[in-house]
C-alpha cells in the first residue's frame, strides 16, 4: 500500500475539501498542496498559511505519511476586537435590564 497524506481546505461558506495525495520522496507541504490541485480550484489560497494537525508549519517543512495538511484562510476580523464587542454588548444588555 502506497503511503499517502491528506490536504484539507475549508472555503468560506462551503463544505470542506479533502484530497488524498500519494507521498513522494522529498515532498514538502507546499508540494503536497500543489499535487492536490486545490489551489487551481481556490486561487484565494495562494498566500495562505499551512499547518499539520492544527499546528502551523512552514510551507517548506517535509511532509510525512499520514499527515493532515491544513490550509488556513486569513482572518477576516481581529479576534480581540470581536471579543471586546461581545463583552460590550453583554454589559449594555445587563445595564438596560437593571433599569
């Protein structure tokens, strides 16, 4: 049985795309993404960050059999700003209920 790895990408508002790729000698994470063909269907991932099993990795890191190469989309909002906004709304609602 040939060794493989999986390349995973979740487009905004769409179902996850998961493609199994045969592992070649000396393959990097970037090579695996290219071999999967995902970039051709989703050009927005050209400059995306990569990771393996939830851990960010350099695109030139070696790929290993059984890896789950994940393509991370850029953040659309600052997580700290979102949290601050939710806290502010919660406080305002609590203050309004106390009146």
